[in-house]
C-alpha cells in the first residue's frame, strides 16, 4: 500500500507542476502579446490584463500550496 501512495503522490505532483508551468506560459504569452484576443473579445488590452491575472493567481496558488504542505 505504501508504494501505491508514493506513486500517487508523485503523479499528483507532476500533474500540479504541469498545470503551473502551462498557466505561467500562457500568462506570460498573453502579457508579451504572443497570444492575443480578437477585437470582439477586447483585443490586446484585455489579453494583457487577463495574462497578469493568470500569472498573479498562479503564483498565489503556488505559495498557498507550499504553506499547506509545510503545515
């Protein structure tokens, strides 16, 4: 049973880390202008704003998860 729990923990960590990396990649791409929105969705200004929201909330979630794991 301990082996299965360790494997499960490793898989959960890998999936969580993948989500963080993808979120940060998308957020930074939106702020740099690599990813943009069509004009009818607000265009570049909304994309930049949304990108910063993604970056900040991802970093907050990382900090909260580290605090949760430490306690």
